[in-house]
C-alpha cells in the first residue's frame, strides 16, 4: 500500500476516533497539533489503527514515532 | 496470564447489603427500584435492582479478580437484557478478545447470567495495564 493511501486511512481513523471531521493530517503532525489527541485518545488511535490495518505494533516501535508520518512509514513497511 | 482468549468467572450476590448500599450512596429511589406495587404494575416480578449495580460488580472484577492489580479501566459499555431482582446470584463471564502489547491494553467481552442461567446483561470493557 502506498504512503498516501495509508495516510488517508489513518486520517479517517483520527476523524472517527476523535470525532472531528476537520482533522487533516500531515507528515509532521503530532499530538500538539490536534486538540483531542490526549493520552487516552492516543491509546484508542493506536488500537484502531492496528485493527484497520490488521497489524500489531510493539511498545518500542510506538515510542520511536515522532510524528504521524513516521507511523505511516512503519505501516507501509509492515504491509509490504 | 492476561492473554488472548483468557476467560474469567466470578459469582456475585445481589444481596440486601448491595441493594441498600447502592440506594444509600446514589439515592436513585425511582419507584421501579423501591416500590414493588409500582414495579409489578409495570410488568416486573418485584422491585428491579439498579442496572449499575452490575457496573459496580465489573469494578470489583477489574480491580480485584485479575492476576495483577496494575490495572486501570479505560471504558466499558453494557446492555441490560433482563431485570435483576433482590436475592439473585449473577455470574460474570469475561473473555479477553483483544490484546495490544504496544498500548498495554486488554479488551474483554462479558456476560452476566442469573441463577437460572439466563443472560441478564452483556457488554465490553477495556483496561490498561499500568507500567
């Protein structure tokens, strides 16, 4: 799956989980950029991304991601 | 321990102490819960126990029945299928059906059965494992 498609699907997860249709994710987006993205929301986002893409992250992987783009890169790699 | 598919069971008594305790703390004295004549007129056998007593039992399950005390509840949802009455014994059966090691999360599906093995409630709950 191409990066752009992954980003679009991840954007959809953010919109659904955070209940905010105005969210537009970019590569550099972090939790500081999205008001609803707090610690509990972070858990729900990761869970839903795991379900949507049928993948599993490790704690070490999650801790390394600096922004949405790096997470999407990892998803592309896992799906390859 | 808390692996995918792990199942837990615990029986709870809907005793006078539980009923009075809930009434005393939350003060929901709606006649459905306190007036047997009213409850029978509405089609119930007797006064109906508050549904959220079952949520209290879930709190005990999460906090006291799991193999670790390092837990925090994230969310739960419950659907009440049948009334519960004073004196009923309800059995909780909960199974882990989702694990996220990255987020330290366990999600359960659960059902409560009464002593007649009728399903009185069902739902889902999600907990986090504290580091």
